[in-house]
C-alpha cells in the first residue's frame, strides 16, 4: 500500500490556552490521505476545519501531535524547512480565488513556476496545458476582472497545481459560486486531481459534492470521524 501523502496523528490545537477564553479546536484529530485519494472534510462553521487545513498545510503548528508530509515528520521543523515543504509538495485553493488582479490568467499560473525556477517556456506550456484541461484556454490573456467567478476559480485551481504538488488542500473551493457553476467548477477540479494522481483534502459544506469524493470525514467536537 502506498505511503500516505498526508498524515495527522493525534493533533491538538487550543487557542488562548490557560485563559478565560480558552477554545479547544482540535482534540486528537488523526487522518491520512493516500496518493490519488480525494477526501471530503465536512464540519459546521467554526468547528475548526480551517485550522485543521492550516496545520495540514504547514501554515500553523499543532500544540501536540504529529504532521507528516510524504513520510517526512514536519513536527518541530524550522520555518525555512516548512516553507520549502509547502512550496515543493502542497497546493492551496480557497473559497476566494486570490488571483493577482494586474496579471492575466496565464501569468497568475506562471508566477509560482518562475519562483520555483522553472524555465519560462516550460512554465508557459504547463500553464496552457492546465487551462486547456479546465476548459478556459481561450481566456488565458484575460485579467481576473474580465473573468467570471467560475473562470477565476478554475484559474486558481491551475495555479495551485502548477508546480505539481503531491497534496492539494482546498477550503470551500466552490462556496462562493452559484450551484450550477459550483458543479461545473468542482467537476473540473476532480478531473485535474484524478489525472495528476495527487492526494486531496477538500473542506466543503456541500454534501452532494462530498458524496462525489472517495470518502468523507466529519469534524465533530475537535475529532475526525
């Protein structure tokens, strides 16, 4: 069996520890996501799913427990080591696309590749291939303001996958879209994930979308079930 791309082991996270406003968000949360597996994370607002995703993506640190990316224990690693792992292995997609408004769709996908040292010609080819896969190659030269919400989010997916990460983390990636557009955009995301074989953990309120993934984890009172 393939080694998990993402593994959380008994992760704990508490805010304002020891103070009157102490909030225990994660209480021994454990999970693993294998290569090629798409896992839904379902939780009510405020239950801690964004915190869990930030810890999984090495943007935050747990109070206790272990976080492993592709078998490497990232617990207690330096900021530099964690940043390097994020750049090499993890792609992020959020509810809002966060595209750079002064750059075209193509350029938004080019930038992370150029920052990673990819030659420009190869980066452009990769960007156009991704845009073609999600059906918006003709919009490559448009800036975000000239794109629809669904097109913007598809560009965000392409940007997240530009550097060929092993793990995709998505926080309500279609939550800002109408139901019809959400279904289309989610379908494009699933096709990209399936074609590339990466592991994906996708937080969503949409139970219909969750049902299209390989399995669903529910975050309840700080624990994953």
